[in-house]
C-alpha cells in the first residue's frame, strides 16, 4: 500500500548578487516588500478618492479617474498584480 503522506517540505529560494556591481538589483530585492506596500497604499488611496470623495466638478472626478486608470495601466504593463 502506498503512503499518501501529504506533508510537504518547505521550498527555499536563494538570490545571489555580486556586490558592489549588483548594488541596485540587491537594493530592489531587499526593499521589494516596502515597494509593494507603497504601491498598495497608493492603489487604495486612488480607489478611495475615486469612489468616496465629493467633488465640486465633474472635471475633478475625471482627473482622479484618469490618474487611477493610468496607475493600473502602468502596473499591468510591468506584470504587477497587487492582489496576489
């Protein structure tokens, strides 16, 4: 009879950089979580402004909508999905 033990070993990954030559790439890797959180906060702020703010003119609303759409377009062009 086969053992159907579903315990999985944790997966590991290692990134290697040649410093100081790869300083910029290392910095981006080390700070990736902070960059993600900043993008997430900006996304949520734009969503809140678009959805809940009271604007005096339709033009103000359209400006926020344009900025929000452009932000998400840029994320998409770089294959960044903040919902993952």
